């Protein structure tokens, strides 16, 4: 499976979306490996350990958005 977007011009938008979702999940600094993480709470560290869920949450939100668009579409 490729990690490249199907539409290369969407790459920047997807990166912004990933950061937005990570912030909502309180794991926005997970990908910054040089940042000191000693002052994080246990709850935050637990969320960071499951940061792979960011991709799943992105997909969930994209599907919800398309479903909403389809529900609002009148032909």
C-alpha cells in the first residue's frame, strides 16, 4: 500500500487535516521526535501511544463529510 495521495495536489491539504485531527485528539506533538515529552500526563502519553488512530479518525471524518454531502444533494 502506498502512502502517497492519489491526487498529489491534495498532499498539503491532507497534511493540514492530519494536524487538525491530531490536535483534536490531543496528540499533535507526537510526530515531533525531538521534543521533550517528560512533562506530559499519563493520559496524554496513552493517547500518543495510539496515535495511529489519527488515520482512522481522518477516514471516519472524510466518510461522514461525503455522507452529509450525499444526504444534502437533491437531483
